[in-house]
C-alpha cells in the first residue's frame, strides 16, 4: 500500500494542534464550507466571523455576531478592505456574497443600450463644376444640426459623376445615449459645361473645322479638361459630324486612376458667312470644274447627266 500524507491532504503540518486539524477536517468534509473555503482561501475565517448580510443604503453590509443584541450593521469599504486584506470588495466574489454595488446592474446597462440611438445619416446636394469633378477638389461646407452651426472641410475625389455620393464618416446627426453619430453623404450634381458633355466616363465635344481643312485635310487642336490641347490629324474630305475618338482623355474613375474614359471629338465644319471677292472667284472656279466634270454642282442637290 502506497504511503499517503494525510497532513498534506488536510492542508496542515505535523505541528498543527488538534483544534487546527479538526477545523481543517470540518471545512473540507462539509461540501458547503469547502466551497466557501475554495472561494475565500485565507479569508475564510473572516467570512465565518462576519456572516452573510444584505445590502443597506450607504455601503457594504455584513452581519455582526458580536454586536449587542445581534442584528445588521453597515460596513464601510475601508472596513471591508481591512477585513479581507487586499481583496477588492467590488469584485464579482464580494458582489455574490454581500450584494455589493459594482456600478450599473446588467439591467441598467441594458436599459441604456435600449435607449441609445445611432445618429441619423444626413444627405446634402452639392453643385460641382466639371473641372472640379475631373481634378478633385476640397470644399468647406456649412450645416446646421439641432440649432448649432458647424463647418467641415470635405475632400471630393477626382472622377465623381453626376448623382454619385461622397461619404463623410461621423459628420451626420449626433447620436444619443452614448451611440455614435451618423454619416454625411454629399450627392453630386454636375453643372453644365459650355464645351463638354459627359456620358458615363466619356466626354463629348464639338470641334469647329474650316471648310478648306475638311476638304483638303490638315490638323486642328482639341481642348481637354486636363488643360492640355491635343493636335488632331484631319484626313481630306472629312464630312460634317464625323467623330474622332481620343483614347484616355475622358473622365477618371474615383479610386481607380488607371480607369479613364475617352474623349469623342465631333467635327463641325464651318461654312463661311461672307466671302471676299478673291474667295468668291475661287469658289466659282471650283463650281465650273464640277459642272465640266459632270459632278453635282455645289448646293444644286441634283446630279448632272
């Protein structure tokens, strides 16, 4: 049979008195007392002397068996700390045994959560020129919420389109009960541009072209929103309304700088409103050549037979 150290089993030494051995056996042999001993450790004797109490206004409470006539009395936090050493009287253990107030109860916290309300999102329309939408810009906005005026600087990224929304986190209506504020959404409205029309990410522009350049061919310049003019090669006999595609010169895409639309240049042939005598002579000579070659006369609308 293996040797068993019964002193160690009871948690006492060989020098323990009969009383200490009886106390150890009494506590460890009683399931309820053993549970309290496991939870209190070295403070079990103070708990036994104080007894369990019920909360009273003004502090922690415990039963005092030594008070004249018995009964309950209120114990201060300092008394509790003196009785139980460095143990925190506001710990979960002391709240379990003494009903101490450790702050808001779960019911109170739940009530506050039920009454907390996230601030509402706010939407505001902002008019934006096409150049600002192309390059991106910063705007200072003024708003009034709950009677209070405030300003906020907003960075609008390059490439926003008409009807798109820009989100500014935490700049909406304030929350209540500790909840966060809502967000501010700016709805973009692009103002008309005198030269460019936007369709998706593509730009459309009309390019005036002299009649002689349309007939003989040549070069012309096309303005862009980027500020740099492009030189466009015009082939001979270019017709009115002919469209040239300039790849990669349209609108950028917000957050995706590598995705850029195209610019479509539509030829707008310019017919002279007045002619000098020399110009008239040249056009008359051209008309004579057309008639002699059997080609339709300019402006006649019928073919020579």
